[in-house]
C-alpha cells in the first residue's frame, strides 16, 4: 500500500465510515501490551489473504493485522488507469471492507520488529506480542532518490507521470492525453521492483494511444531500462523484441534514470556499463519507475538479509533464523518477480507451512517461485507471462502464451480484478497450480 496525501486521507476516511460495516475490531491507540496467536504486519494483498486464512485456522479473536492505510488498492489495474482505460476509483476500496470480519485491525504503522522478544512496536507506542508473525509489509518507493524530480503536485505541468503510486498514476494519463510531439521516455530503475513488466506495459499503451489519435508519426518512443535484457524470461523477451521492432520503439539497455531537469524537460540517464557516462534525453512525456527498496521496519530489524529484505526460506517462506516468523510478497528476498500472482501462489504454500510448523511437523510443500506478468501490449491484447524461480515458463493454458491475445486482455482487465477482491483477499485463491495440472493433463 502507498501513503496518501492529507486530502486523500480525509476522502478515504469518509468513504470508509460511510461505506463499510466495522465487524472487525479496530484500534488506533493503546497503552497496554496486546498478545495474539498470529500477528500480521501489513494490510496489502499478502497481509489480507493470510489474515483471512489464519482466521479460518485459529479464529478471528486470535488474529491481528497492523495497517495504517484507510484505503486498499488493487495496484495491477493502475497500468490501465495510467492509459485512461480504467478509473482510479475502481481500483480502491476501504480497508475496512477487505479486512476479515472479527480480526483485530490495528490502524497504525509498524515502527520496530523485535523477534527476540516476539514483540512489535507501532508508531503510536503500542506494543503487541505474538506467537507467530507473518510479515507482509511490501516495499518502499523512492522517488526522492531521483535528483531534480519535482514535487508531485507539479508533475502535470512538467509532463511527468508514474503508474506506481496512487498520487501519480492519473498524471501519467494527463501526460499521455496532452502529448503533442517529441520523445515519450520510459524508465526502469537499477533496483528490485514490483511488477517488472509495468514500466514497459505503459510504453506499449502509449504507442497504441498515439496511433489511435494520429500522433504517432510525431512521436519517438524510448524505453531506457537498467536491465541487460528487455524481459527476464527469454520466451517472452523474444516476443517483445518483435513487437518493439514492428512498432518502431527504441530500446536502450543498461540505462538508469538519475536526474530530471523539469524546466528544460530533460531526463538524464547513466550508462551502467560505463561508469560516469551519462546521456540527456529531451522529453514531451516522461514515465518514471522509481527506485524501490525494503521498508525501514524490516531493514532495521534482525529479520533482514544483507540487502534489507526479509530473509526467508525460498521453499517454505519460513524465516531462516526465527522459526515462528514467516514472510510473503514484496518484502521478502524470494528470488522471483514481485507480483500479486506470486502472492497468491505463496499464500497457499505459507498456509500449509504454518499448519505443519504448529504441529511440530516438517513443511511438505515447496513454493516453486511461480509468478505471473500479464504484459499489456495494446488496449485489447496481452501476452500472459508465467514462470518459476528458474525463469522457465510455467503456463496455465495449453497454448503458446507468448503470443498477443485478446482473451488474455479480457482476463487482465475483467477477470483478475474479480479474482483478487473475491478470491485472493478472502484467502480462497492460491494461484492457478491445480488448474494448470488439469489443463496439461497432470503434467507440469
């Protein structure tokens, strides 16, 4: 989840008060030290799905969730919001409406995690102890690390957008809508990111929009990525290279955005293969994918690995040093792409792992790294990339998913949001694994 501006907080709070029934217990401040059998940190996709699963396992009164945000967003749809194909309002619901009924919602931010004493401290001074801890805190966006990037309220004036936050996604659409002629520049940072396909999805949609509005001949579309490849899985990368060539899109590898000069409408990129070498691109539209990193509460705790991510076993999602601590989603150091689809697959494995650990048994199911990225290539086509830890395709359907398909676009735009709100967040959707076996007649 992303922090909201004061105005959005007020709007969200009114929405939450008017539109939801507080069947769960909420608490924003307390001086006493509370104790729960299962404490979940974070109310994003991973936190909500695991709290729903833990409620069924142990009863609502034994589960608490720490989450400060009044609104919960289905972030995968922001690709289409930034392209003007969906509304921002359609992507959000009050947190109160997605919190499992009866579960304690601690409306606060995690300040400190103390696994040696099985305690968590929140920013309002509350101390909560636990038997088992599930960390689902997501990651942190670092727009501030890009030199010269102006205040968000000035982005429309400077023709800048970003599909990665609630405050900036609609500014992408403004920049696209107002495009006249020149360079449309898209960046990919030199850090781990969530949904690694998103920075290029908006590029394909920009191409499609400019063709539709007759402006494409006056536009030069440039994708500058810090990666040495267009996409991490060769099967899909090959298909994407064909698309960029056919659509006359310029791709520059190993280019990292380090500075924006808004008054001149210039973006400065460093060449990661030649330290000290930079290149300046003038832009008529700039889509920024910010550097990302671990949240401070994890990074500053003994739960972190050397890079600051939650240090978990990649098979079981159990912490490597604290056996009563588990992780899910973007906050972990799992070597797979950080997506909502990955969270779904992880949730069923983690559910099973926790059941086994609580019975003093050895976990018997392994997470294979399954993740999915519906690569939106136009306003009606998608390449549905699905793969595992090894970067090998792990496709659900018995067809070649590296081809652009209208059916997959429908799945991305209409089916997946429904599956998210009514399946994943209810703890009922654990990924397509069982269906894949059926589709492929029992074979992987």
